[in-house]
C-alpha cells in the first residue's frame, strides 16, 4: 500500500468520525495502525427458504451482529477494534437453506473465522429454535470472501 492509499484511508476514517458526531476514543497512532491493515467486514447470511418478513429478517440480522460482536470482544478483540475503527461494515447475503448455512459455518471455522448460527425464539413467525441467520466475522474481507464469495446479496 503506497503513502497516498494510507493517507486516504486515514482521512476517510477521520472524516467518518467527524460526520458521525463521535469523538475519536483512541490515540492517532493506534487509529493509523488499525486502518492500515486489510479492511474487515461482517457478513450476515439469511435463509431464503423460510420466507421471513422484512422485519423478521432485520431482527435476526441484528441478533447475529450483536452475537458476533459480543463473542468477538472475547475471542478476537483486535479484529473487533479494527472493524469498529472503519465504521463496522456489514453485508447481507442469502442462502438457499439450512444445509448451506451449516456448510458455510464449517468452512468459516476451518479458516478460524467466527461464525455463529442464530436461532429464533419462536414468538412470531418462525418455530422456536429455527436457525435463521449465520453471522460470519468480522474478519478480513479476503478471508470472509473465501467462504461467502459465492453467495448473492439479499
């Protein structure tokens, strides 16, 4: 990565902090070190065979984001900090069925990527315990794309 790219990344993160109205909570040197590494993302994969309503999908994706964030704070705190420093990018993809989610979860685990399968409480549209969403990451974009790159956007 050349100096121009490094400065561009830092400037983008700095402006994001200003526009979001947040004070930067870490020293400049830490922020630069975090942003110069490969960018990261969190991917949420939704089962299409369940035909959940929009609100249900959003709710399940929120559960997935929070589950991976909390677990990541314990398991991969440096990745979480780096992901936070660039605005917590998230991508929502679709899978055909549960079998596809389980295979992706296994692939992610074999590469050391955090992957949590979300199960619904069963209070509205879906039966209790039904697996609805697989949350993968956050981790480097290239690593996550190795296991989710074949999926389409929701």
